[in-house]
C-alpha cells in the first residue's frame, strides 16, 4: 500500500486497511476504536460552541507546519475566539488518487500530535478518494466542539476599549507563499501556526474585562477588524507604528507590493479589552510563550460608523478599505 487508490474510498477491505494502518494508528482512542457510525461522548451542563472548517492549503507542508497541524490549530482557535475550551474534533479527509500513503500518514501523525498537545480527542472521521486531477493531494474538513468558559460577543465592545494582538502579523501567509512559489529569500519566514487556547485560557482565568476576540486568518487583521466593526457598529483606530511585524516580513511585503494588514495569520488573536485592564492584559500576554511580541495596536472610537482607520507612520490618518480579494489564495 504505497499510494492511495480509488479502492481506498470504496468502503471495503482497502478502506478498512487504510483506517487501521493510518488513522487508527494516529488517532487511536476509546471513541474511535469502537468503530461506530457516531461517537458517544460525555458532555457537561451549560452552553457549548461548535465550529466547522475546511483546509486546502497549498503546499501541504510549509515552514512551521503542515495541513494536519493547521487543521487542528484553525479549529481550536475558532473555538477559543468564542471563549470555548476545545474538547472534541472530527476529521474528514478528501484524498486524491495517487497520494503516497506515507504522506497521508505524516499528515495524520501531525494532526494527532497537535490534538494530543491541546488535550483534544479526535472522535470521528471520514475518508473519500477522488480520481487523479479531481483534487489536489489532500483536503481536510474538521468540526470542533467544546464548552464555553466565558461568553464573548461583539455587542460587549465599548468605545475606549483597547485592541491587543499577541505577536507578529503576516507570518503564515508569507511563509506559505514562499514555499508555494519556491522563492529564495535571504531570511527564513516561518508560519505562526499555533493553537491559542492555552493563551486564551490564561486570560480567562484572570479578572480582566475581556470583551471580544477574533483570530485574523484570511484577510488578516484588516478583514477581521472590518468584520468586528460591522458587528459592533463602532469604528476602530489602528496605530501603524504599533503593529508588530518582523523585519523579514516587512521587507518581503514591500518587495512584493503586499499589505501586511491583509496577510493571513494562524497563531494570532485580536483581543478587545476594557481600557483600565489593557496594560495588565498586555503584561499577561507577554509572559506567555505565544505572546512575547504582544502589542497594543489600537482602540475603539465613539463613532458609530463601523469604519476602520489607520494612524500612519508619517502622522496622518486614513480610512482603511477592506481587502477586495485574497492577496494569497489557499493559505488555509
């Protein structure tokens, strides 16, 4: 069994062999070993959050991660942004005929490792195989569920609130772009692909007036802030000089004519915090390994026009337009 064949998607012996030798080996736990049509899991009282996502990143391996790790991180971060503790995960695989089984096993092992690291159980899954040319190596769909530890909604945002981020922006989008185009660049840019529940949990355990969170993935910080402004009805103001970004990312973006604010992130969270708690929140973020480059990057205005403004490095203020299209497609 060197490559995936159409027989592996038939539901017969080849399918069972693939499940046993790849997926059960990677994800094996009491839920999956029962091989039922649905997982039976214990849930506690209270509200739970559910999210679903699909991952089609190209290439499937990139500096700092791969499609398996990304599938976990992306789903965990969507739950974390809602104040929910990630608990269970499903994983559906769409495989292209001819994919090396060793590649699939490597992706599955990476997905499993990240799930274990976050204490998340992969409790159900599915596999489909399509003919050559009908997909691109491997696509993954996930669903994640978990109990809500603190309800966070955009309506909670108030004028004067501060906007924080836990580190450098644009690293994921630019790392994937360099890997896809096989471009040589003097500095190594690594994706920030990381699961953020640990850093969110550390904040939720403190008495901080945390209003809202959002992970700025596709469309970057720009798209996320436009969504939040629309949801809250309030305008926000960013400080260009406060935005954290590595020198390598700034240089590459300038060379390519790309806007850092529009670049995707897979290990960053935007935190909306009451002004009186902003400095304390910033200190807490910087104590965490995933927040050492945390920064206060903006604030919420009284204006109720749902706009996003930028205080530029040269001293002016401009109105930011939302991204019109993905600067770099297939980054997640």
